[in-house]
C-alpha cells in the first residue's frame, strides 16, 4: 500500500545535524527540516551567531540547539559529532553545509588559502560523514546525508571568477557524494548533493556588490537569483522518505544557469 504523500515528507521523530547552520544556506535548510518536524542541532564556529540562529528557529516552533566548533579541525569534528550523538541519541540526517571561499588568480593562489578551503569544504565533509555513518547510521542501517555542493563544482570558471580552490573543493564534494552513495547504499544510507547557483550570503556579498543582482539574474533562464525558500524543497526531498530511492545524485538549484553554461 502506498504512503500518503505528505507523510513521505514528514520528519517528526527524526534528528538532524547541520554544519555551518548559523546563517545563510545552512540556516535555510535547518528551517526546512525543523518545520517538517525534525529536531535540529546546528554547529558553526561562532557561539553568538549560533545562539541567534537557534532563537530564530525556536521562534518558528522548531526544537533546536547548537554546538560550536571549527569544522576545519578534525578534533572539533570528532567532538561535535560525539556530543551531537550524546544529545540527540542518534543522527538521522546529516547536512554538510559548512564552507568557505577564497578569491585569487590560480597562478598566485596562496597555499595556506588552498588548504583552508580544502580542509573546510572537503575534508570536514568526509570526516563528519565518516563519523556519523560509523557511529549512528551504519549500525541502524538507515540515514540521510545531504551535501552542499555548488554549480561551481560542475564546470570551470569564466574569466574574472578567480576561485580555483572553491571550484576544486566543490567538484570533490560532487564525486565524494557519488562514492559514498555507492559504498553505503547497502547500509540503507542515501547520499545526495544540492548544487546551488547564486544566493545572497555573507560569502557572496562581494560578488553581489561588484556585479549587482540584476546582472547576476540576467545569466539565469528564470531571470532571478536564489532566495530564502529555494533550497528548502530539495533539502526536504533528500532528507525524507520521499527521497528514499534517490542516492548519488546532484541537483542544481540555480535558476537554470547550469543548463545553458558548459
């Protein structure tokens, strides 16, 4: 017998750990999961921003809490993951959203900046996924991992967009998604990625100020950039029973930009 469609998206009784969840895209995803019924735990570096984010979520009727930590440090990944499991009992949904960018021409890109981007955008994604899978999802043969990739990981840079480390790291997230999906499918774990296009955020503020929203919107077939609701549907699909037969996939949420750019 089939399940009523709204029940497929219901996350009541489920738990979610969202990295980089104190603002921007991570907070948007946390809203979606919490409004669907999940208990949400946010992690990021800054306690003040986490406190504000949790207050925001609680104001929307969402059960939320936070743990501060630097995802670029393996010891913090372990500490945060272990504490999240202690508080939540289990982690049903992991959203790997924490990330950073660095702008510099490829021929001049500093090595320490390369390492900073890679450690946060790719290494921490692997370490969070590994810990949560090993200690919670594989033993229970159930779990949803949602990666935050980018359309920057699907193609190269046009002239003037000098983010070689960011693009390379997000390309790594794309193939890490596929690889983990292949290995962990037998354990009942789905692993999928969302690849956003341009959304206003602290990370993209410089580009928005330099190019302007209208110019960026012109590049998209839908003639708009992302807003505060545009990731929610994709995140809920991948995190819920509605997406239980979807794994190893990368969904661009970009207003159509990736369908016209190669």
